[in-house]
C-alpha cells in the first residue's frame, strides 16, 4: 500500500501534492491533495488498477469528458482527468463536510423536512444532468455530499463512462454498474440504455432510507437484494414512519414503480410531486403564529403586559385540538419589527398570523387584533375589545374562541366550552406573574427580577400554580448560570416545582424543572428522564423540555446521535430561536462534529449577533480545531457581551494554554480566584488547572465541584479535555460516584 501511494505521489508530483487516502469504493480510491497550480484542496480519485486495465484509459477518459461541462449548484464538478504511470484518475473539489451515508450512520432517520429538502436538491441536480443527456446510474448516499447544509451530487457520469468504456469486459472485474440497494429493476436486468427514470428510482430508494432508516429492499446477499427490486412490492413507508403523510408516501411508491413507464417521467416531476403533496398535506393542519402585540399604552413600562397577554393567547391557542401554534420564542423574534407576513408564514411554517396592539390605562384595557391569511394577505377576522382588566381571562378566551371558530376548529370542551381557565382570582398576582415572565425571558439580570415577581405573586395567591412553576424556572436558570449556588438554587427549584404540581399536575414546565434538577444537581438519572418524558407527553411542543431532554441524552448517556436528533426537533419547533440553534451548535461541537457546529452557530448569530453563548461555543469549537486566534477573538467577544462570564473566561484560559501562552492562562485563573465572584464554577477552575499542567490541583477542584454539586461535573465522562485522564483512578472514582445510567 505504501509503495502504491509513493508511486502515485511521484506520478502526479508536477500537478498534485497527494496528502493521504480519505476513502475508497467499488470503483476508485480517493485521496486528498493540493492542486499545485490553483492552490486549492481537491479529491483525486484513482480507478482500481484491475478496473483501469480492463477498461483502457483512453476510452474511459474520452467518455468522462462528457460530464465536464455539467455546471449546477448541486453537482460536484469535474476539474481534471488523466493517466499517469498506469494510474487512471479524475479530480473533483474536496468537500470538507460529510456524505449522506456518514450522516445516516449517525442519525439513522432524518426529520421529514430535511429528507424532502435533500431529495429536492438531488432531484434538481439530476434534472439538469438529464436535460444534458447524462444519466448518473449510481445514485446512493455515498455519492451525495453535504456541504454547508446543501446536497452535492458526486461522480456524475462516472458510471456511464465505465459502462461505455468497458462493455462486456466489466464482468472480468467483478464490478456491476450501480449499487444493489439502489438499483432500478432495469439495471438489475442488465439493460444498458437506461434513462432518467432509473435515476428517479434510485433517488426514491435514498429518500426511503432517510425516512425509514433502511432502503426499501434488503437481504443477506447482493443477488437477493436485486431480486427483490424486480419481484417484491414496495413496503409502505408509513408502516415504518407513521409521520410521513399519505400523499408523500404515494409519491415515493410511484417513483419506485417496477416498470419505468409507471414512474415519474423526470426527476423534476418527482420533486414537484413531493413538494405539492407535502404542501397539500400540511394545508390540512391548521396553524397560526401570534406576533407580539404592540404596546400602545401611555406608559412604556407596560410592555410586560402586552408581551404577557401575547403569551397567554399563545398558551390558550395551544389548548385547541388540531391547531399548530408557533413557539413563543420564534414569534417574539419579530418583536419591534414590521415584517412581511408572507415571509413570517414561511419562516414560522404557519398559514395564519394573529397580530394586534394593547393599550392599558388604569383599570381599562383596549385590545385590537386581526387574523391574517399569509398566503394572500387578506384579513380573515379583526376585532377591537374594550374591557375592564377584571375581564382579562374572559378576553383571552374570547379571542381564542373567535380564532377557533374562524378556522373551524373544535374547542377542547365542546362547542359551548371555554379554552381559558382563570389561573388566579387575584388580578394583581396575575399582573406580577406577567412581569415575572417578561423579566425571565430577558435572562441576565432579569432572572432575579423575575424571581421576585413570581414570589410576590405567590404571596398574594399561594394557590397560583403557574407562579410556583415560574419560581422553579427562575431558580433553575439562576443555578445554571451559577448566580445562585447549586445548594441554594436547585432545592428551591424542586420545592417550587413540586408545589406547582400539587396544584396542577398537568403543568409541563413543572415536570421539566424537576427533570432539570434531577439531571444537574441530584444526578438522579432515572427521575430526570422520567420527568422530561412526562413534560413532553403533556406538551410535545414545549421547547425547553425537548432541549433539556436532548442535553440529558448526551450529558448522562453520551448518546450523541439521539441528542442531535432531539435538539434538531427543538429547532424545528422554534425555528427562529437563537437559543435552540445555539444549543444544537453546542451539541454538535461536543459530539466533535465541528464544521457542522460552526455552521449552526453562525445561523444562531444571524438571528441575534449579540448572543454571547453562540460566540462562546464558536470559541470553544475553534479551540478544539486548534484555531487559537479565532477562538480567542470569539471568546473575548463573548466575555464582552456577558460581563466577563466565567464560562467564557475558562475557555479563553484553555485557549491560551493550548496555544502555549500558559502565563496568560495562569493570570486569568489568578484573577478569578482573587475576585471572590460567586459565579465561578469549581469545575471551570479544575479545567484550567489541568490545562496549565497542575493535575493535582485539578483533582482538588474536581472534589470541590463534587462537594458543591457543580452541575458541570458530569461532563467529565465525555469532555475532550479529560481524554488524557481517562486511565487515572481518580477520574474513574468520579465516574463511579456519578453512577451514570447504563
């Protein structure tokens, strides 16, 4: 193997500097190289020697030139081809992402929207090639590359060139054109003159696998798989993936017709059918986004009331069966903006939008509201309400009922029932709760203010379940940011959540708070997962529960594939939330999928360029890639935005240490320890001690972290910075004490 690589390096030395082998397949071995003329990375693909000998280089190279003119955003272009010292090769751009096969190995099944999007992009590439009389003949996950979230089809025309050059001599190499799991029946039959419908069949097999987790036909041998393509009916996709709509399932079945004439005539027709059928199926589901009501009150400090009323209307609408309501964070992304409602509908994936204004003065409130069909901009309904504040709950109910009737929905309690139950009879307590949620949503210093408002609401009405849940939420995040020490924050969060559930056992937020405490403080893994799953069962669209359960999956179990999938689902529920995107970026980074992580964190910063955690995780990701200057820049920005967060300061110190600037890391550490700040995590101090080479002090601080129930401690089981300590008995002792689930 070494001799072969040395020969190849010598043969191509005047054009390409071969670095290393990066993959191999049935036809070729792939090498990473530098194009010496254009100073760019490329993938040099070298035909298997026995295949090159059987085909003959001249004919193969002549045939492959047919594909050189294909230029399309979703087609990986052919840069070069040739023969040198017996090596027959062709050259394409090097894509730093991953193949669809690699992602399938990690995630098994894709979100339906993702699978359809990738299929549409591949179909666009196929349609372009087909219109230029090029049939791919080997569409499979290995030949679909994912780069910056986009699909790129590789090896266009290679199978055609092999078939045209080799003819009957292919049998001498033991090679067939196509891959058994994705071969059309006509390919199985050995027909050489296949057309676009063969590629459509193969693409449908790939889509089926993205949805079901396996291709439509599998068997113990390649011959048995190919026989099933010819004889067996297509297994219904809905039996293995019930969430797939029937119209989409029908389109897949049609694309997998045994006879080409029964399939879609083109890749474009298949993509259009999937898109049209998906939209038709989606149209059957009523959906709404509630934009933040504009505060028109004379007092600008009444902003909390308009925001709170918006949230309460969102909550009321979520109680309506058959209505999908956009998540609060995504809706509030439009606060203070004048968005185009058609664009709002696309981004929130809703068909209607409710917008309005609130004017509060004394004990009176005036609310104007209008429901808009985003497809055409027409108002479906508009109304103005002038009410006494004592009627605020009835007003929320009236708005929800009006929308329900306009969208022809059935109310939870039947035609005569209501959707809103007054959570308290004390309007001042309700007002305090709205203020608390407003402050809590601001994070930062707002957490403490929110807690105070929730506590005052409970003082006025001890039976106010939502206010108790608010206290639990506040203490969870105060503990998360270490503003309040773990021993103080989490027991109080648990007590408040338990009290909320005594008053109302159906509160998803209270169950999620119990799960969070179990995960980060009590290290009670069984209870934590039980509570997260109960929270999701009660409210599948509660984003915090989805995110926290995603954290649990990697925090406690190290199940990265499941964690990424769960966090992606949270992003789908809340597509304009900077936090969900940031959390997905962090999860990808912790899973050591750094390029994907950076892409997601950049998307988060497009939503909010001032969100410090996104800058923080970018810095941490850059550090793990040894891109130290970029890491330092991102982390310094995170510190600037967060008021010198110890989290970000820790990563900056680790960056200095990794870059050889140990004295700077020691200086940062000394400043923390001298500052007396209560929000410095012992675990963070331990990390820096290990980084600067003081392992004994590192373990001393890990013991402090254990004693203080530092919520970060469980990451020792997988965090990259502890790789060098895996065999140390002291680290093994911490893992034993934490008793992770098996």
